[in-house]
C-alpha cells in the first residue's frame, strides 16, 4: 500500500514483549516482518522522574531510538515517525512554533527527546529516511499514564484523597485528547521528507479549570495538598498547530470538557481494576 493509506481490511497484529534497547531482538522482528514504516512511541516519559534516574532515560530514549533508526537503514524502511514532546519549548515564546530553537531543555527527559530528534534528522540527511517528528502536548484520555495529572487526579477525587498540586494550580497546559493524537500520528505516515510537527489542542487551560471539570463529572469535590512548584516543570504550554493543519490536514476534534467527561466515564466503568493502580 502507499504511504499514509489505511487498508480497509482486517489487520493482523503481533505484540513482541521486548525492549527497544535490545538491538538483536529488534533485528529479528525487522527481518521477519519487513515493515513499511516505524512509529517510535517507545520512551521513558515524565519530567520529574528523569531527575531521579537520568541514565535510564538516555538509555531508552536515545539508544533505543538509534537501534530503530539503524534497522530502518539496514532493512530499507522508508518512513520513520518519532513521538517527541512539548517539553523542548521551555523558555520559548508562545504559542510554540516548530521553528523555535528549542535548545533550552530543563529536564533530562527533554534532553533525551531533543537528542532523539537530532539523531532522526541525521538519518534523514545521510540515508534519505523520511522522518516526521511529532511534538505531543499533554496527552490525556482513557487508559492514560498513571503518572499524569488527569489520571491521578480523577482517581484521587473518587477515592477522596487530596490532590498534590505543585504550585498554585494556575500553571497551564495544552491538553490534547488521545484520540486526536492517534489520528495525527497515523496521518504523519505520509511522505514529508523531514518535518517537525506539533500535535496540540491549540488552547492552554489552567490546571484549576481542569480540576473543576473533573469535579463536575465525578460529582465530588476535590481536596488539595499544595507543594512547591517544581523547577523542572514548565509554567505554560501552548501549541501552534498551523503546520499540522497544512501538512497533515489535522486539527483536534475533542474539546477539553468532552475529553474529561470521556475519561471520567472510562475510569468509572473500569474501576474494578483501575483502583488497584498505584499513582
């Protein structure tokens, strides 16, 4: 099939439980499956834990990414999509545009993603690999990461556990629903040469506003425990998505209120096992 097309047929999926740091096992997968494209979503994520264990972030996010790039070169895989992060824009003028230098990362996590982006570009330059880098902005939604605020806060409100707020709750994020992120990522499989593209909601919301929506759909009031603002956190994120509109014909379809409503409903419907997750 051509780049970017989605076959209208039943897909056969295979799951291999291995690390992207394991070059030899990855090589077996490439040899046996002859992929037409690679979407690298494998990464150590989260700003704060990267300060506690920076070594594992660099190992997974850089060595693992390099393994995939090298195997794309060896097996002539023409397309590579890399999931990156809005954390690279620390200190830059908003709304964040892709042509900003993004050379002032404030966490080892952001550093690791910047290095991954640069290595991907190098493989484009040297070997002609078609590379699209997607900078995701605060992804949330059903089955989200337990370390992310939306998942944790909904769970804590249901359990009547005080929410840990770093700062005064006025920090802002460009919350982007997982359905929109998934659509944009699939669209990025089209040939583009070498591009960096923001996927965001194009609207920053205060954390306090998001909590009010959680309270509305849970039907309970939150309690709070305030902590000092974390030095590695960004005050605000805000994506300029003009490039995504132009190159991918993409824009977000799930607004924040609908997204929080869906996430709360998912949490309630799956509470039997969600309540066992440590956050």
